[in-house]
C-alpha cells in the first residue's frame, strides 16, 4: 500500500471514495440486522443523549475496514470521543494536524434507531489537511446512498443531483434539529423556530442532521440549520451540499470548517435570508 497520491486518491488500487462507499453500506447493512437490539441503550448524560451497542459495533466495523486499506490514516469517530462539546473538541484537536482524517458517525439518528423511526444514517467523510474531499451518507432504511467527491459533484443512487431552486424563505421547506444539551440551547431553538416558521413554507425536524444535509443536496429540502453539532454530524453532508451547488456556513455566515458546531446549509439562494432571520432570533 505505498502508491499513495493525492491526485487520483488511489491507495493500493482502492480509491478513497470506493472505500467510503463500501464501508458505509456494509455498516448500514449490519445495523439493519441488529434492529432487534435497538431497545438496549444507555444514556450518555441525559435522557435525550443515547447510545446503543449497535452504535459502538458499527463504529468498530467502520474503523476496521478503513484501517485495512489506509493504516496510516487517522479516524475521528463519535464513539471514540468523550461525550459533550468538550469531548468533541478534544478529539478534533488530537487529529487536526494529521494529513488524512476519516470522520465517522456510525449511526446519525440514534434516537430514531431506538424508536424504530426509519430516518437514520451512516456518515463517513475524509478530510485531507483539514479540507473535506469525500463525503458519503447511507440511509439503510431506504437503501439510499449519497456520495460526493471534492470537485466531482454529488450523487444519489448513482445519479448526479443539484440543490433546489426556491429563491425565498416563503417558498422553502426547511429542517432543523434540537440539541441534546437543553439548558443553554433550547430557549434559543424556540426563538429560532418562532422567527422562521411563520415566514417559511414549513419546517421539519427528522432527527438525523446528516440525512437532512443529504436531503438539501438532493433538492428535497431547501435548507437546514442546527446548533451544537459535531464534525461527524456535518462533514460528509457539508461536501454533498457544496458539490450539489449549495452553500454551507456557520450561523454568522462564515465559511465552514471542521470546528463549526452551529451550521446553516442551503441551496445558496435563500442562504442570506435564512442567516438574517436566524440572527434576529439569536439577539
Ligand atoms: C444527532 C442527530 C440529530 C441531532 C442531534 C445529533 P446522533 O446525532 O444528528 O438529528 O438533532 O443534535 O446529536 O447522536 O444520533 O449521532
Ligand atoms: Ca450524530
Ligand atoms: Ca451517532
């Protein structure tokens, strides 16, 4: 495994994207076989922040597969980090200067998985020197694979996709999510909803940030915002949205980087309007 070049992303004959795709779909298939174990969960600190043995097993499977092909690469995975914002910051800090970093959420939407609500996903991204170059999200319930490669577009079930064409919030279908950290965040969330819902076509909260981002890329949602997310929730979906022609920033409109926790991702056309409305709510 020595013929590594960054031009065609080939290592030992397997492209980065092929490994991401194979790994995400294998993990997704395995997760589905374990749905009978979804009711065995533990709390990571609150009644809304949950983890199952399936999350941990899926991350192990993903790590093993990635390490088989790319033993020198680093892996930033949710289940390998300590809980909370501090744990996530520490885990990101530990890999931030590494050349290749795989960013893994083995199940994004664990609460949905536990309840049998079929809206959860496997999210895998690869960053090269801090820049995301591959993003793959797999929805095992619909057997739907979303794939993006830097500079090469975004694909759903193998077909190229672009973001939607709505130009105003009034015509937009948006999505958001409610952070598990309630004390500081929930009042702000409520203000945002009060500010956005009256002026938008409607707002959804499906419970998987990664899938929401994939849906923005696929043109099924006009935009998405959420606070207090981690790199593993956002990285793959961010590249999908960008490669589908959309825009991803933090909530003040600054460009995305791996440390961004408060994110807005849209078709680009409604981005400024969304940020303006949200900033009113945040005052
Ligand atoms: C969660 C999901 C959810 C979002 C939460 C995330 P998890 O990830 O993305 O949609 O609202 O903030 O923590 O814990 O299921 O991987
Ligand atoms: Ca997640
Ligand atoms: Ca997760």
